[in-house]
């Protein structure tokens, strides 16, 4: 269980953030809490007053009491509902607002940090928790209940004290003694305190157990979600599972996760919840019975009127349930803030912000010079050197190709160049200055990259290619034509506004080759001085491939371009071919030079060329 | 597939039947007890103050009064505790039942006919199926039963409170029902609004979820960073929130209208009922304890009535979910064989006779009147432009799709006479999209439960696919969990390694026909060349089909077909097609262009 101060701190920071989104929310919430805390007591007062007057046959006053209280209750309830309406309207968009805010912040952090699967898993789990148990909305709602509970408890407390202080007027010694202020105060307050002393630690224990269970449950939830959404509902996977008759295995797995983990967890969960509720119910009942006893004695000893039986009776019932609500709202506040804490943690990753502030000199002639100086690199979680002592200068406005076997370090080389990772040792410079010192966004604007596993998103083609809201329609058409996909798009009813993928009813599923063309169009649209293509044509048929390369040559004429390809032919006419092997640059030169070397390059070339001769 | 309508009664029988099947019969008893106690509580609570006032105002001695009143309070509290216990236990049981019931969904979807599942309708059906078990406790079978019990409980309470109120004055009953009808009307309006906006809501949640996951998925971060999509994503969220805001405004306005009406009607009801009761007191038709009882009963009556309708509404909404689920269970039911194969376990000949195929949501034929004979043990290559129908053809051959027209025969046996699972058994297919599950390596390759793994064969398949060393280097070898979707230590394979794993899966399966769809696109030239060289050995004694954009692969195949627009454009050996000088020749020239030694100049 997290410490109180930590919970307080989390709640405070979340509220502060929320306040920065909308200034009205907190005052409105306060109003809601106050009104809903007070209103129930009007009905409670009314019932007693009414009964007393009816008992003493004072019908005219009873009539006025009914009119007065009913009207007052109506007005206060109306106000409460009105504020509640405004609050709910404002509150309801807080969830996506928070999610957007966190993402915006997160995406400005270093790649190395945010690509980590742990971060992803934690966030997914956090947001799954939000969808199950509520996020900031629920937090505010629970805070209101908590506050309302405090207000109600205060009123109840005053009433209880008032009840205790009333003086008995009876001949019966025993009754008078019990009904005396001191004894009755001792009985009620003592008993309530005693019950609280039992409930609160027990509550905490239950809560801790629930938290632990939620942790375990989260893991199995992840497993079952993965089976259901990634496999069962995913028709693309269906072909493989059927051909290979994987049904039995899938059923077995699902059975394991569902029966052994999920159901077991939830059974325990349900038991906890039932036990907690029963326990609360018992405590409530105990307080109620004791309180009623005191009320009865007070009435029988003539300390209070008979009508007060209902007033105090209703009050004590209301008080006990408010007490339990308040306690459980506190528990919920703790558990919600416990998982929402991770949001705040993300905001605090100051050390992950992209470094560098030097602006990039804007040059129309694209005269940028990049140099690798003794660059070594290994990925943070392993010791295996992926790149060793890379020394290399990127010639200006030149077509360059990188070849090498799978795992030779080609893609890593690109990752370092575009600042996805930082060299473990050595330095990469742009016009003589370490690239880490440049403003990140400006530096990145120098590169158009089509990655091997590029990603497109389920939004309109237009937005996917331009990656902005506002776009230059003419340029868009131009790049789509260059990428050889304009015709296909024009065939579509909604043209460039068509949504990709079938997430939408009218979304269109493009083939792998078509997607690749869109990715290339996206790179062209960015129009940066450096163009990098990492296996861009793997899924394309020979004609499309040819078209693309031809188009690209024209596009990159006054730019520096780097190709990575397993199709050796596409590299042949690059004046500068770099051959990677085991993390090192082993050969450089033109196609003819390299063939003569009879090294790695020539082996690779011949392996492929033999089939075409 | 026609949609069948199921009656409420039949749906109830269906759901309760499964409930009894998965849970103990005694669980139903808990539900019944929950209803009985749940109905009793409000009435018992109403009688307590009446009893108390009766004893306090009458001539009873102090001890008797205290004992009677306190014991009635104690009894009431005990019932309340029991009620809490019953209610929580029962709702817990209903939840557990839904989890058990998931099996009914997953068993069917795993076996569902592939073609049926893949169609637009199929995906809707599958979503319907999922709604039954996976959308939380407000949708599906759990909610259906809970609301059913809710309707019964509240209906019972309503009847009793109407009877009691009736003894006061029939007109009061009429008045109370009328004032509640208003609330019900507004609730209904609200409900209608929700139904009308169901699609909007579903779209919102889908979008939100997509955006939520996509924007942080480690696989997307590279592109997001490199193309500075941060601002775009923020604007997508803004759009989402703004659309939502409009809806939320209307939503709460309508809700407020209903609340307003409730407030006003409660106000009027209170005044009228109280005044009438005071009138009765003056007339001496009732005394004070009765006054209290009537106030209590009347206040529950409207509550029962409103709750009956609220529960009923949700019950009926979920009744549709049940009907949909039962339709889902009938949809795409596969014909299952007895597991015996009618075919000999050896390389097959495959014949396609005038086969045409179109997707159910498309009016153009993807495969158009195609005839082809693949001989026993033949090595066939299929080439063609993107979208020529290569993958569709493969899916037809291996039985995933059924021809719209024409027929396919394996060893002369018409596939239409075979069950799908019998056909599937004869094929090992590596599809274009790599399929890696969040299981361990072993399960990924064998696709079967652990006890059935043939470890010798597994090792051999991994070696043949050239991925054995990689797997040996993993911390847990073949027991290593894959992907980081679930496991923190899950291993992620590169493109090349994944293709090799897919190949290993096909080799382990060792079916008489092997089909490889673009297996080399992620391989480097050396690995590609090794695959080509070992290809003959891999497919020994098998019939095989090889699809690739790398035309070099056609060189070691017996026959090549060039596919275009769903039809065979050219067919023959590499030499024959080259001599023909047609489309294939042209394609090959373009790709081999730069590999030729003779031409060294860049003509572009």
C-alpha cells in the first residue's frame, strides 16, 4: 500500500493537471459535494417534525411542514442536479484529454525510452485498468463522494452529539442513567469509534489483497486479450491456424488461461468483494442496533419526542451507509491514484527529453556534411557490439547503397544516423558539430526514411502521407503519382480521403505492395535533403519495383540518398556501395571495384546474379 | 446465411440451460433467494417504524417495548446482511458463468469456416460473438441473466406494493403509476437516443482505442518520430474529443430533462400523498403507525415501477445480443470429418477445372475461369504483378476458399466431397504475412499441444529452415517465449528470422503439398540462395508451389505460370516462356537487367 502522503501528492498533481485543462471543474465538483451532502437531512428532519405534529394532532402545522420541506428539497435537489449536469459534461472528455496530453509529452522523449516494451505494457495495462475501474473521471467522482461523506458525517455527528446531550426526564433510574448525556455519549461514540478501529485496518488489508490480485489478474487479462484479439478475432491469422490445424492448441491455451488463471482470480476477487460487503454490512448493522437502543431509551425517558425516533433512526441509517461509502471511496481513490501514478511518472522523465538546441542552418543547396567518427554501438539491453569503429563520411548529393547480410548492422547504422539511438562511443557530426547538440525536430527534418517495417495508420490516405492536418493538395497528388499509386487512389470513391484499413466500415484494405508505395509517397512528401530507403521494394512485383527506382532516381537528384536492399541489382549503379559485415564496414567502392575485390560483396552478388544469367 | 429470430422465451431457456450446465444447480437457488429477500427488505424496513411508534405510543411497559423494537431491528439487520451476501454472491456467480461461457465463443470461432469468417458479414458475426462474452458486465449473457432476475424481483415488489397501496385508495395507485410513466417516457427517450447513437459510440470507442494503442506501440514509434507525427496525433485526439463533446452535450441535456421531470413528479407526489394521508388522519380512517407504513410503501412503489422498466429495457437489449450470438453459432459451421484421411499420404496431383472465384463482398471475379493441372510431385512457380490473384489462387487450392464456379480435384477426388479439415491436412503453406504467436518457439512451430511434439522432427525442421542456431542461442531454447506482447522477456525476431521460422513450421507439418508465398522477400542474398539450393531437398517427394517476385526462383521450378487479372496469361518452363517473348520475358528482363554482365551502363 502506498503511503498517505504519496496518495495525497498524486491526487493533488492530477487535480492540478485537470484544473489546467478546465478551471470550472473543481469549483463545480465542490458545489455538487456540498449540495448532495446537505439535501438528505432535509427529508430526515421533515419526517420527525411531521410525526411529532401528527402525534399531537397539530394538522395545520403538519400541512405547512410538508409544503415547506418538499419545496426546499425540490430546490436543493434541482440545483444539485444542475451543477452535476455541467460537471459531467466537462468531466466526460477528461479521459482522452489526459491520454492525449501524456502521449504528446511521451512522444517528445527519446526513442530509446519510449520504444521499450515495458513502457508499452505498463501503459496498456494502465489504460485497461482505466477502462475497467475508471480514470480521472472516476477519481473526481469518488472525491466528490468522499467530500460529501465528510460533510454528511459532520452533520450526523452534530446530530448525534445533540441527541446525547438531551436530558432525560424520567422516574425510571436505569433509563435515566443510560439516557444521561455522559453515558449515552460513551455508548454511541464509543461504539462507533470501536467499529471504525476494526473496519479501517480490515479495509486496508482487503484493499491490499485486491491490489495484489489485480496485479496477477492484469497479466492474465493481457494473455487472454492477446489470444482473443490478436488470434481469434484476427481473420488474417485464421488461414495459418486452420491449415496447420492449430485449433486444439488454441483451445488448450485458452482453457489454461481462462480456467486456471482468470476464473481462479475472479473467484477470489468475487469472494473478497462479497466478504468485504458482508463485513461492512455487519458493522453497519451493529452501529444501527446500538444507536437505536440509545434512541429508544432517550424517547422512553422523555429526553426526546416520539417523532424523533424516525428522524434519528433515518439519520443513523444514512450515517452508517455514508460512512461505508466514504471509506470505500477512499479505498478506490487510493487504488485509482495507485495506477494513475504512472501517468505522472511519465511526465517526470526529464532525462529522456531530446537534447540539443542548436538550430539547423537552412540551406537551399542542401550542403550538409555528415561524418561518423569511431562510432561503436550496442543496444542497451545486450553487450553484443552491433557496430564497431565505424568511420565514414557521407558524400554530398550522392547515391549510396548499403549491403550486407541479415543482422550485419545496416539498419542500426541508419538508426544512429537519424538519432533513434546514441552511439555508445564515438561521435556523429553534422557540419563538424555533434548531431546530439542540434535541436531534435530540426535535425530530424533533414531525413526522409522508409523503414523496412514501415507503418501506416487507419486514417485517411491524405493524412497518412502528409502526416498533418493541413496539406498541400497539389504536392500530395504529385508524390502519389511519383510513387505510382495515384491511379489506384483515383479509382476509389473518396479518393485521397479514403481511410486505410478496415477499422472503418468504408476503410480500404491495401495490399503490402500498395502500402509500400504509400510509404514511399510519404517520404517524398517530406522532401528532406537526405533520403533513406531501407528495403523499400521487398513486396513489390518486378515492374512496380522498376518504376519506383526510376522515379526515385529523378526525385533524389540534388539530394543525398541511401539505399538498403537485398536486391543487389538496385545498388549496382550507386557510385558508392558500403558493405557491412558483422558490424563493420568491410568494403567500400563502386560495383566494379567491389566485384574485383572478390570479397563479401562479390559473394552476395554472385549468389543472386547466377539465377539471372 | 439467413438471420434467425429467436423468441425471448427460447433465449431464456438457452441462457439458463448453459448457466445450469456450467455452474451448479444450487447457484440458481441463490438467485431465487436473492429475489425473495430483495423483495422482502423494503417492506420489512417500512414496518419497523410503524411497529416502533405503535409500541411507543401505546400502553406497554418499557422492557417489552425495548425488547420488541430492538429485536425487530435486529431481525431486519440480519436480513439485510443476508441480502448483501446473496446479492454479491449471485452477481459474482453470474460473472464467473460468463467467463466459463467464453468457451462457447472461442470453440466456434476457432473452427469457423475461413472464407465465411473473412467476409464482411463474417467479421460482423465474430464481433457479435465477442459481444456476448467480452464486453464487460453490461453486455452479453451475464447482463442478460442479471437483468432477467432484476425484472422478476422488481415486478414482484411492484405487485405487492400496489396491493398495499390499493387498500388506501385505488386512485393513489393510478396517480403513482401515471407519474412514473412520465419518468419512464423520458428514460425511453434517453434510451432511444443511445440506440440511435450506438454506431457513433462504437466508432468513438474503436477510434479511441486504436489511437490509444497505435500512438504508443513500440513498432510505430520510429515512423512517428521520424515524420514528426506528434502534432498530427495531438490533432487526431482533438478531433476525437470535439466530436465526442457534441454528443456528450446532447446526452447530458436529455438526461437532465428526465431528471427534471423526476424531480417535479417526486415533488408533486410527495405533497399529494402526504396531504391525502394527513386528510385520512383527520378523518380517522388511519392512525399514525399506518401513516408511516403507507408513506414507506408508496415511496417504494414508484421505485419498483421505474426499476421494472429499466431492467426490462436492458434485458431486451441483451436479448438481441443472445439472438445474435445464437446466429453466430450457426454461422460458418464447418463440416468436420472423423479425422480419417481419404487421401494417400504422398505427393498429390491437383486439378483445377474452370475455377472462378469472387469474394462475397465483391462483384468482380478475382479468379476467372482458370483451369490448371499440377502433376504429382511437380514444382510449380506462380509469378505475376501485385494484385494478380496469386494468393487467392493458393487459398483456393488449399481449401480455404471454395470455388464460386468450377471444381478442384486432388488425386481425382472432388474437393467438394471432402471436409475442409481433410483438405487442410494435405497442405503446408507459408503465407505472405508472417504469423507469430505470443507462445513459445515450440508451439509456434508445431502448432500443437506440447505432449504431441515430435522433438526429433522439430529439430530437423529448424535445422532445415536454417534457424536452429538462432534458437539454440536463445536463453530458453525452444521453450523461449516469443514477442513482447505479453512476455517481458519475449524474443522478437527480425524479418529474415521470422521467414525462416515460418518455413520451419511448414517443414515440421510435412504435408504432401508445400506452398510458399513470397518466402524470400526478407532474406539477404546469401540466405535466399541457400534456400534455393536446398529447395529441392526440402520438397522431396512433395508437390510444391512457389510464389515470388524474385523471378530467379522460377529457375528451379518445373513449370511457371504467369498470372494476370485472375487468369493464366502464360504457362511453361522458363526457357519456353523466355522464347515466347511475352509478358514473362519482359518481366524477367526488367529484373535481370542490372545483373547482366553485358550491360554496364545506367540507361535511366
